[in-house]
C-alpha cells in the first residue's frame, strides 16, 4: 500500500538493465493479472536489447 501511495511518474530512466530475477517477477505478475472478464489473453513483450528503440520502428 505504501508503494501505491508514494508512486511517482518517471521521466528519466537509468542505463542499467533490469536484473533478470526482477524482470521474471514482473512478467509472472503480468501473466496472472486480471483481464476484462477473463476474455482477454495477455500479450507481454519484454525487450531486453538496448539497441532496439520502439520510436525508430515505423
């Protein structure tokens, strides 16, 4: 609850990659997160290659 109450928007990101254990935990949580009436299949894309920039993909 304290994390929800103290949440802040992030406008700058650190250059260090997310540790594999933390990424796995987030991906697992997203897989089990509720969806709209259970009718939506989750699609999770984890990009770990720092050379891929979504903005440059048109």
